[in-house]
């Protein structure tokens, strides 16, 4: 089977699968290039409220396909950064479901997601020091914001892998799930996210990511939206809320 990104949408959750089992789901140049337009399509879909990124089989992503670095490492890095930035900019919550290896470019993609759930036995690493590659500045800053300067230096200087327990302690993982339980837990949490207010989520995502020029914008969206009234009414009536505000253009 050709290396590819596949996707499904069900019950408000889009699942994107990195599928290159012959090389432990390594990302080819074509796969890097395919991710931003795929995310654009999913972002435009009114039925997508949450995005889950995962890998086929028993691993998340072992990084960039090294054969793609022989021709033009600079082009390969540009494609990877563009894919990472597109994932970070996705307007709805994103969750990486990690089992097996999450290394190099795979870790770059996982870090660009809002949340990372890992199965016990998962291994994380950022490995440019093994290849003599300068890790992109934007990717370095994103990694540092997650794990702090000391752990970022540990990962970047050494290229060593860390287990899921250490990833959880340092902030690279948000939750660690027992073996065999990842799919069920991710599906459960994605369903929770899909029922929550997109207005709250979209504003929170921008604020947490450091945007400082949209306070008035989101205050106005809150005034215009019926989500607050619906949320309060649902609470008082002891029913599930039916939020209607959407980020869909």
C-alpha cells in the first residue's frame, strides 16, 4: 500500500490516520504536503467538531522518511513545518492518540496538537541531533512551551527516547492509558469535546496559545451567541446543552 493519510468523520470527530506501515508510519514528502489541504477540508466541514490524529497499527509516527532528506533537506523541513503549523492552527480541538513510537517529525506533529493521549509503552523523542539537522525555531519554541527549557534541551541535545510516564511528568503527554485502552479512551474524550461549546473552545485555544489582540473580538462573539443562554438553561433544566455557535466559515 502506498504511504498515505486517511481520514474518517463520525459523530463530530474527524480521525486522520498516518498510514505507512512499511516504515513505522514515517512521513514522506507527499504526506507532509497532503496534510494542510486535508485539514482545510476538515475545518470547512460543519460536521467536524474535534480532530484526532493517530497512526495505523502499533505506532504513531517514526518521523520523516529519511530517504526524503537525501535530495533537499531544506524542502523536507519546509514541508514538515507547514504541516505542523497547519495542525496547530486547526480551529477546533485536536488530539494526538499515541501508541508505539512518536519520534522526530511524529513528535513534531503530536506537539502541534492541543492534547496528547498516550498508551503505556509509547516512546517519544526528538532526534535531529542524530542527523545533524537544525530543528526548526518554531518547532523548538512549541516543544519548549510544552515541556520547559530543561526537558527540551535534554530531548534536542541527546535525541534519546523517553517513555510515556516521563512524557506525562514533563507535559509532553496529557494522559497515559493502559495498554489496549487507547482507542476507547480517546473516543470517549473526543465525544465529550464534541458536546462542548465551540465558542468557549475557540476562544480558549487562542488565549492559551498566546494571542493577545482578540479580547474584544471574543467578547463580541459571546454577546452575539446563544451559547451562554443555552448552557445556563440546560444546566437549570438538567439536560444536555445544544450549542449552536460554530467556527465553520
